[in-house]
C-alpha cells in the first residue's frame, strides 16, 4: 500500500492529517483517538479490528477529494 500525503490543519507535524491510498483512492485519517466511554458506547457495528479518531471538519472540507 502506498500512501500519498494530502494535507493537514495542524502545526509542527502533529495530527490531524489526511492521506490517500494511491492504489484504491481510499482515505486514511490521522487524529486523536476517540476514548470517551460515553461517545464509544454510541457507535454501532464496531469490529474488533476497528478504531476511531477525532478530526476537525475543516480538515476534510479543505483537503478531501471533491469527486
């Protein structure tokens, strides 16, 4: 898998950051882990292999592909 850096809204190399998987066009998001038990309890159909990150909406609206 090859990742292409798309952009970040952070300073000094911290998260959040957005990447694209070159081969598939899928997006990879780097951000702070969602750890609040109340928020986690509201998620549905969570697989054991899945994790969640919190990202600012501005990151997606600024850098996400439009097509």
